[in-house]
C-alpha cells in the first residue's frame, strides 16, 4: 500500500508544481506586467541594439535593462548603413576590451571574448571583420577603460563605458558633450545599477505566459519581450551574473533557441520622463554613441504604461 501511494505522489507532485508555476505566472501577468523601456544589450543602450519597445514580465523586484526603450519617441531610427557601421565599430572596441581582460585572443580560452564574438555573429557581423578585430586587438595599444556616471535630462541616470588612449582628452570631451545636452557627471549613479546576466532568445510563437514559465523553470529573475532591428520577436532572460551559463543551458534544454548571452548593467531604480525630456535623453544618448571613445551606454529610463 505504501508503495502504491509513493507511485501516486511521484506523479501528482510534479503536476502540482507545474500548476503552481502556471498560477504564479498568471498572477504576475495580472499584477506586474507593464511596458518598460529597457539597450543589454541586453542588456546596453544603442548602438549595439536598435531601439524598440520592450515589455518586462517581472518575476521579482523592479529591474530595468538599459536598452530598446524608445517606443514613444518619433524618428528614432537613423540610416541603417551608418548605424550598422557604428555598431560593428563598437563591437570591435568590445573585442579589444575582452582580449585585454581575458588575456587571450582565442575565444575557446577567453569566455568574455567568446560572448562578444557570439553577439557579433548574432548581429550578422562578417566573419572576416570579427577575425580582423581580434587580430587588431592583439596589436593595438593598451588603452584604458573607464566607467563614467552621469545624470541626464529629467534626472535620468547613465553609465558610460569608454575606452581611450588619452584620458584627459576623453574626459574633457565627455564633460562638454554632457553639458551641451543638459547633463553632467555625477558620483553615486553606479549604485543604482546591478550587474546581471542576460540571455537573448528567439521569441516567435512564445506567449507571455509561456515566457514566464520558461523563466521560472530556468531560474531567471525576469524576462523581457522585445524585437530586433528586423522586427523579429526576442526574449531577454535576466538572471544573476553567476547563473548566466546555467540559465542559458536550462533554456536550451527546455527547447528555447538562444541567440546570445552576456553581462549587462540593469537599473533597479527606473524613472519615467515626460515626452520632451524623453526626446532630450534620446538626443544625448545618440550623441554619446557617436563618440568614438564610447563603447556602451546604460540608462534607467522606463517607458510610460
């Protein structure tokens, strides 16, 4: 008799857990879903991702990845060729940083470089260009990397990652650019962001409910619905940075087709801006992305519901 009950429970408990997960997802669907302006890639602000609306399906406390959040701003897409060229240039800078930090130009022995190369491929950067960037990174001057903190229009917070061979010049250029757009360097901004892992996956045919279930089963903290530059649906699973590989593996085992994985800065104090300030913030971030020394930009701007 005891054996019989064990068999019944073995089949019943997983069913209960699945239903509980589905119920939890439904509760969050009703109470927590809202549009969120989130670049990060994925986390990170343009130019690595063109701007698209993002909807975050929260499983925990408020988090806001720093990219793809300009759905309420008109004329946000620049010429595709120029944007593509700039994106590849920034990827080249990221490769340079990854080679320096990882100590190897071989992606098999340098996880940071492998992640960047994967992102390059996900954005259709030519193989020849990727290889040239890696070779160039080996021969390039060391340069120095800096993370600057700033406040922009409406008090929005920005993290600006720069790579330069002339710190004084880059610092002065950045201060001038920020001042021109009503922004300024500001200490303490970094504390409003957390370093998170972000797994990007194909989202076609995946409902919001299923996306939440996948996030729960894979151990992710949040999942964000967004689109790429070709308007194809994507899902961004946000997790603890130490769990990045595990979450990605779990998602793939669940049948999810992942596109890339990497580390992003995610804001835990998002802010909404009036339309005029939102457009001013976009103008600032586009100007920053045009700066040759700027690698990536993260922000805490959240879209209006």
